[in-house]
């Protein structure tokens, strides 16, 4: 059974940093596309970042480019989202997702087959 467990969320002030983790079990996703999305109250789920091909390629939403870094530890079957210079508008539930096979960049939720449970990030001004 495939499971994605997201962790690392929290409450912090603007300008701070957090690192989210997404640990996969049940199969490996070394070459598959994995991504992060977020959803704020009353808003649609929004793409944040994706990584594929053993971590060689990444893609970021414009809103987080230069502040967030997505990387993976293939030995641990885990991806990490390092979030720096956080802003109040980054407040949301963050979800990790994985595709069943390599698909390149996937910025739409429909491109993913597995989802984690979400972790709350709250940034105060």
C-alpha cells in the first residue's frame, strides 16, 4: 500500500523558514514526479513545486520561485520543501503528491496518483 506522509508544518512569523518533508512508503518514486500543492481556506488547490528524474529537474510556481527549494533524498524515498522568507500569503495546508511514473513537470493535481494528508503552515505578519 502506497503512503505519503507529510510533516514539518507549523506556525511562524513572516520572514521565517520551514522545511516540509514527504516520506513515501510502499514503493519507490526515485524517477517519478513528486510535487507539493497548497490550499488556503476558500481557495482552490494551488501548485507549488515539482521534482522529477531523480531530482535533476525542478519547477516552481512564480509565487515561490527564489524562496522555496524542492529536493529529494532517494535513499530515504523522501522529498523536502525548504521554504524561506515566508509570507502571510503562504499560509495554507500543504499537500505532497506523487505520480506513478516519470511524467516530467506536472502542475495540475490530475497529474498525480498519490496524495499525502497535508500539513498546516501558518505565517503571521
